[in-house]
């Protein structure tokens, strides 16, 4: 990393096709990874995992917030 950036410890990126083109299908890939994580973490099948994922997203604003509220998951 260039020395001019050494003081920065956190980067925040806007993912609305500014870093990756829409053709990369980034959000579909993230969605699939979240479903797989939930299926593994909660020991449920992929259909139930997707239902839970969408429920948490709609009810808590993000899937992670739902996992934190309902399952005390460490966000790190």
C-alpha cells in the first residue's frame, strides 16, 4: 500500500456497479453465498435457508442483522 494510505484502517466501497460491472452478477453471487452460509450455520436445507435469509433481510434491514438478533452471531 502506498505510504499516503497507511493511516487508513477501513475502506468502504459502494457496490452499485461502481467496482464491478453489472454483468459480473455480484449481488446474485452474494445472495447464493448468504443462502449457503445460513444453510450450513442453521443446519437447514437451501430452500429453508433462502426463506430465512429473505425474512431476516426484510425484517431487520440486512440478513446479518437478523442473524445477530436471532442467533447472536458474531458479525466478525
